[in-house]
C-alpha cells in the first residue's frame, strides 16, 4: 500500500531545524541526525536536507508494488521526470499535474 514515508524538507541548518522539529513534534533523531521519526515509529519521517528540494517520499514494500504504483499514479495524471539515477536507485521521480515533484520508493532494498 502506498503511504507517505517521509517529508523531505529543504533547510539551511539541519541541526537548528532538527532541534525545532524534535521539540515541535516530539520526534527523535535517527542514527543519521538528519532523519527524525516519532518515538513509536508511526507517521512519516522528516528528512532534513540542505541541498534537496522539499518533496514527499511515498513508500512501497517491493519493486513490484513500486512499479504498479508508478503506473497507477501516471494513470491519474502524474508524469515521469527525466532524472540522473544512480545505478542502485530505489526511487522513481514523478511530478503531479501541477509540476510538484515527489518520489516513489521501494523500501525493500
């Protein structure tokens, strides 16, 4: 089932922004301090990033589910975005009909 796995937020200072979001949401820092999560693991993670644009990461549980969801989303009006993918990419970049980018990620990798 497709779900919001994380919200990538473009910030100028990951430490300062992390401190704010930890206090605001009661989230905790992960092993990588740029990744914040709720104490019980429910809800989406926050990924603080100084170089990436703000966008949603939508998670799937397998490569087959990822492919099916990408096809379904394209059928709803999303478009594939030309992207320079690394060889081991676990994500597909799409844009909604308004041009907002988002990723569909296979979390099984």
